[in-house]
């Protein structure tokens, strides 16, 4: 197979590239050169997308690229549209003209949910510009004949300069910077190593449609998550204080409950997804092995 990973310089892309390499010819693309990025392109520019994809002729596109900074999306809707909607449309348009049977895996977000309890795939409720543009991108992704949309959230060890939950925790702990942990925001993210292990099966398989992809179990509040993660990684917690998301001045509204019902994909895969608390402990063990 010829596989293209967009957003190859981001956290998910960087983790996915080595995991997908055994499947065939792999091309990582991003706006800027970094790591395993082999081609630079502005996906919001249709002419550039057409030129590059005409050269690569992918059998599968794993579309991770996005503007995922929620406040940045809220501040500049046109930028959010270009990165999260127009880029997806350009890819799908190329597929429709040149490779209609090629596989498209679109990485979406749990931010599209905002309702108490575990949301199923048909209960979206976007409450900010980021969520709206990711859903808009989904609408274009569904025009691809062979599409798989994965609504997910993930956590893992960051590379230098990368953000994410673990990177945020380590920076705050090092600086002993007082920070509020939200007791009223809930989610069930997946350990990125588990997502990487699952993607080759999804790339090579025939599963199509829209699926939630997160951890099994009851999920956690952001406060519970970070306290468990800090404990597992032996990171000091004296700088942490519990509070509400409404206590913090944020440009974009945040959903209070992003927990996803993962029953549909568990049924399709024929197995249970990993438990979140167990995943936190595995991340801490993996992190210690790398950093000892």
C-alpha cells in the first residue's frame, strides 16, 4: 500500500508513522518539515493538494492534520475553516476524481459531544468553533466512498515542543505553577500507543462509517485524570487545585462531558478497548523506561 499521513509532525502523526510503516510505502506530510515529514504542503490550497497527491497516488490517507487549539479556532473562524474543513474537502475532492476506492481515515474529536453520560455517535452537540469545524470536516469525509471517521481523544508522552496532557502536566509540575484541575469536565481518552496498535488493522480492514474511539470503563474527570497520572509518574501535586471550568477565563466554551460510548467499535472489532486507569499506569511505566 501507499499510505499518506497528514499532520505527520503532530503528536498523533509522529506516533502513527512508525506503526504504519510495515504496511507499505509511507509518506508523512505537514505544513512544516519535521521528524518523519517527507512532503510539505498547505492542505487548504487545492492546487497544492492536487499536485502532491497526483505524485503520491495513495491507497489510504490517514487525515490527522487539524487546527486543534480550541481557543485559536474560536478567535479565528476562517483559520479554523481552512485547516479543518477546506483541507478535508480538498482531499476528498481529489479522491473523488482520481482514487474513488482509496481509503480515507478521518481523525475527528470527542469535542463534538456535550451531554451528560456516554454519547453515542448520533448525539453530537458542538459548543465551540473547533467542534463545529471538525463536524463540518466529517461531512466532507463522508463523501469519500471508502471512509472511516474516528471520533477520539488520546494521551501519550510528548516530544520536545509538543503539547498534550502529559506535556502540560510536566511543564506545570516543573514550574510549580498553580493550576486549576476541572472536576466538572469528563472524558475517556485512549492511550496513544493503543491507538497506534489499532490503526494498521483499521487501515487494512473494511470497516466504514463513524465510530467513537476511546477507553472503556467509566471515564474520569480532568481532575481525576491528572491526579492519577501525576501519582503514576511520581510527579508532585502541591501545585494542583480542584475547581470548575467556569473558574478559568477561556476564549472558547468547553464541553462538560465528552465521554464516548465505544460499544459500536468494540462490537465491530470483537473485543473490549483498554481501561483508562490501566492505560495511565502503562503510560507511566513506558515513560519511566524511556526517561530513566
